[in-house]
């Protein structure tokens, strides 16, 4: 891994993840974004704050627009999961972005290393997704968990994990997630090792050893899940390749 000379926070303490270990943000990445320092450290903006240049919509009936410097994904009676994906693909990287729900009924997520089924450029979107959880009526709070879209389902927490592991992940999520403010997510991909952080706390840490489904390169995509409604905002999308 390349060493990142980031001075983005005055101090970043060690933080507990859901596996009961201590883990700091990678290379001192912040819970609060400083976009100027991200750019100084070699991060590139994936969104210019004004247009959707470099992105395209695929699947579903939801819509995407630029609103007040953010990307808005929205729709009513959305048929099919709808994605706004980057034209570019990425392999190993650290990716930082912020999001918040406007409509608390709508489930969402951010694909990373996404692919299309059968390599069809308009085929079903598949692959790793960083969950944006709408809390499922309070029963689950798994934002920044890793879901394998249209393939294996939940990877971390794993769908077969003990109930106490899932409950602990929800408990942490309820403490860390912000309903009425922006949430900062960090995703780090290096080889088959995938990690996520939510508002400065480590969430998922997954090593994909499945030869059939391990994906080492793909696009970034924002999701509006199918359902009666959805309204989500994303901003400050920055990525640095490793």
C-alpha cells in the first residue's frame, strides 16, 4: 500500500469496530471532510458539483439531478433498482463521500467495483455495495455494511453471522449514523480486502476469498432502491487510486 501523507484532521483516535478490535481511519482520513486537503493529497473529485458529466444512469425508473451542489436520486413508485454510475472503472483505491436521506422510507447504497451482468453495458448492476440503511422500522441499522448486489447478499455482517454479531452491528450503527445531517463514508479497497468507515468509526472489514465472485475492478454507482419512494443526496465524492 502506498503511504498517504494526509493531514486532514488535528487528531484521529483509534476507534472500535464491530469485531471488537481497535482501528483508526486509513492514513488519518477524517470524519469531517476537508476537500482542499483531499485534493492536495492526490484525491480526485468524481463529481464537479454542477453537472453529471462522467456519470450515466442505468436500470430502474428513479431519476438523478444536481441540487445545491449535491447529486440527488429520487422517485415515487420506483420500479427496479436504479443506479447512477461512473463511466470510469477503478481497482485499488480509497473513496470518500457524504450522503443523507431526505425520504426516510427509501433504501439506498453506493456500489464500488460495480459490474454489469454478462458485461452488458445496460445489464443488471452487480457487485459490492456500501449499504445506506433506512433502518427498516428500527429493526436494523447497517449503514456502511457490505452487500453483494444481485449475487451473494450480505457479506459483512455476513448473512450467516450469529445474531449477536448482527445485533452489535445495528447497535453501533444506531449510535454513529446521523438521520438529519450528512454522513461521511470511507471505503478502502486493496486487492480482495474491503473496509468501510462511517463518521470516523470502522464498520465492515471483509476479505473476499470466493474465486467466482471476487471483483478487483469496477465502477462507482449511487443507488435508489425500488419501492414506493426514495430521495437521497450525495456530495463531496473523492477518490484516490492506490
